[in-house]
C-alpha cells in the first residue's frame, strides 16, 4: 500500500513540548509551572453571558466573520486601547483562538517559496504554519543581551529578495520580552524600506508591566501592512472558549475570511456572546489579573536574585526565562532532572526554538503559594548543582 | 500605594513587610511608614482571622437580628446603636436603609444563649420597637472567601 500521508506534514517535527508533557502526566503531585494559560477562571459575568446565550437558544452559526456587535466592540476596543481605527464591516473577523488567525494569515499571504521571518524563541505554531502554507520559515535568533527584543539590525540582516512576511511575537511567549515604541519605530523603518508585511501576534497585549502595550500597527505607515492577531484567551482567561480575532487591511482580511469560511464556518457562537460582555465590562477583571501576575513576576525576580540565578527582567506575558548556562547542563537535562528530583515542571527553552538552549520557561500563571514552594525547591536544586 | 496596600492586606493580613515590598515593587521602609500611618489614622482597624468554626469541635451559633427602633431627637440612631454595640457578644451593628433600622450580628455558644440575649437585653431596651432574629444555618462564603471547597487546578499540566 502506498503512503496515505502528505510528506509536507510528516516532515514537520512534533512539538518539543509534547515529550515533556508525557513525562509530567505520568507523575503525581507535580507543581507545574509549565502551563501556557491563565490560572484564573473566566470572570463570572462573562461566563454568565455565555450561559444566558445558551438559555436563549442562541445555538446557531453566526455569520462567517462573526457577530456584528462583537466586531463593533473589537473595533471600539482597538480604538480605545491602541488608538487604531478598523472598520467592523471588512477589517476584522473572529477566529477560533489566535491560532487560527496565525494559520489563516500565513495561508492568505504566502506564495510557494516566499520567506517568513520568525524570531525565536517564540510560540511553537509559527514555523509549522509557515511550512503548511507553502512558505519558507527563516529563523531570527533573538539574544539574551538584547533582552530577547528583535532589533532592526537583526531584521535587516535576515531579509532577502524572497522575504514576504515578518512574524512579530511580542509580548513574547516564552521569554516575556516586549517591544517598546522606539524598538518598533526602528523595525518599521526596515519593514517599509523592504516592502514586507507583518503578522503581529499580540495575544498578550493586555499583560505588560511597564508602559501600555504598543502595537506595530500604530507606527505611521504600518497599519496597511500589518495583520494584527489578538484574542480573549490570555486577557480574559478564556482559553477554552477558543476565540480570537484578526484585524488588518481589508484586502488581506477578505482572503483570510475566505479560508475561514471554508475551513471553519464561524467561531463558536456561545463564546462570541460571552466575548461581547468581556469587552463591554471586563476592564476591571483584566486590571485585577494583570496586578496579580505583576506581583508574582516581581516575586520571581526577587527569588532569582536571592539564589543568584541570571534572568533579565521581562515586562510582558506571564513567563520568565532564566539562564541556566552556568550549570553545564542542557535545558532539557536541567528540566528533566529538576522534574524528577524536585517534582516541579518547567519547560526547556529549546521547546521554543534551538536558540532557547541554556534557558528555561517558567510560567507564573500559578498561585503565589505554588510559586513559593517551587522556588524553594529550585534554590535547593541549584545549590546541589553548584556543589557538584 | 495606599489603596493597593490596603487591598493586599485586606486579603492577607499576615503577609510580612518584606514580601509586601517585593510584590508591590516598593521599598520596605515606605511600607512600614504607610502601615503606621494607616493604623494611626484609624483606617486599618484590626487584623482579624477568618475561621470556619464549623470545622472545629467548638460549637458556635451566629445570628442576624433585624432591629426596628425609635430614633431619638438630636441623636438619631447613634445612641441606641452604641447601647447595642457595647455588648461584647455583638459582632457588628449596621444602620440599614429599608424595612428596619439596625442590623445586628452576633455569635453565641448556643441557640439558647442567643435567644436569651435578644429577649433579655435587646428587646427590653426602651427605644427598640421590634426584633426579628435569623439564625445562620450554613456559611458558604464569608469575607469574599469560599468556605466550602478548595479551588482545583484542572488545566493540562504542560501547554505551549
């Protein structure tokens, strides 16, 4: 029998996080700091709207692009938060999580052989999505000495005649890095000069701990070449609702919507009704959760300082990315031993790209009590390693 | 900093100054000074502990009592409220809008003890017109804390 499979798919490496998951799920009583989603429940008033929509029998498809009132709320939100104007009619649509937006953007924008620049360490989906879309992923290795920011120089050096699209994953999972206005202005100059486009994954936009998040689309000349991906998962603790959105120029949105229409139909209806409530009345919840994350972030930075563990101060998302090069172990060895000896799960930096070697992703989407226990164990563990 | 500090110790009054400083990104000395100021201004009135007595072997009965009173000239409700809050068994006294005037909560060792307080002490006060006593059967949530069950983390243990 001939192979039933498509080579392109078979050749894609399975997610590096998978192997780790298998070990962790076999163990009991593990404190897991390897979770990429909020530990908060969706705020009750948002859940309540979802329940209410079910009670009212709103159990049908919405239009392909999503509920009109939700698209309008998203546009208000974009205006109020980032000062960006989008037309709810044809410049925004609802996706099944941010992930669908990433996939649809790549498929709508890439011709075979065109290159996609992907800064790493970063979320695991960009590279496979680029390949599945027929593009050629080109990795830009971000550096700890730049606090894992993308610099204009790094971008310029990676651009070739075939470059079509830059993925901009900030605030960043797994490093917690952010880009500030000045960084974005420098990058934008290079983008415009080389006439390339940007897919900006801003799913963590609400979770920044310095100044307010700045979108690359705010930089003059950039909105018309940016697809902005966002969603409800991180800001409103709504991961399981699977709801995100894409905003951008109507020419690109129209093509993405075509893919969405044929592959998905529409985003979940219940989630869309709940999301309207989230955008209308959820600002305080977001602020409260942001404050809780920020406290944990400060706690971790202080704990690292006490145990002498090197880590740049991250100002976004809910991850810290400490460096473990001093111990002479690979990220994988460190994480595996730490898990087995101390029963704390953290993800090796290499799960997010080869240049994550020597680093670990610690998620602080976990209670302060858990973080304290885990840091106690980490301090003991590295003490042992240092003694040899 | 004042509001944030208050909201933090409102949830956990045992948190120490060093930890407060770390979590809030402030200097320890500033926290110490602010706490002292809040105490002397009477904004922080005490550091209590939330106890679920149900889970202990100690018997306690809690009651809410609605009290209708005759306000006094020049004093309004303050005098009568004072008469009531001076009893050590009384936990709280609130002036309430609506169908009655004062809401009194108290704790006693038994139903009998609470009833005795109401019939002997409270209802016999001159200005008290009537009382209605409600005994608390079960506490589900108190001071913003759910007493019934622990929050369980049902997330997948590793996700990207």
